[in-house]
């Protein structure tokens, strides 16, 4: 047996075209603040856009964790019948 891995051919419908990749990268550039706020004359490579996007998602994830921790602490230190607790409940319920 050969030690080479065989590659399975994927159907043509599952392949992404270069134009689609360029469109996705352009959309990411519009969403990620670190890239969006750069001067338009600064060209950014697709790999840099992906790297910045990953960093942005990691930062968002960290912020969500921090906010969750703060909320958990707030909920354990707040009187259930207080105005603050009512505000927290209304924010969490989306009302």
C-alpha cells in the first residue's frame, strides 16, 4: 500500500470560485471594525482580513464571557425583589 493519501474528488457544485472568495473577503472587510476603519487606499490581503476576523471573533467571545461573569456576579449579589433585579430580568427577557 502506498503511504500517499488519496484525495476524494468533490463535486463541482461544492467548490467556491475566486470571485465568491473575493466577495466574502470584501464583506468581512465591511464588518470587522479594525479593517473597516482603515483608509481605503490601504490594500489588505485576504489572509490579513481572515486573521483580523479571527482576532475580532476571539475578542467578541472574550467580551461575552466577561459580561456573563459580571452578570452572574450581579445576579448573586442583587436582591431578587429589587428594582435592579427587575431591570436585569427585563433586559434578559428582551422586553
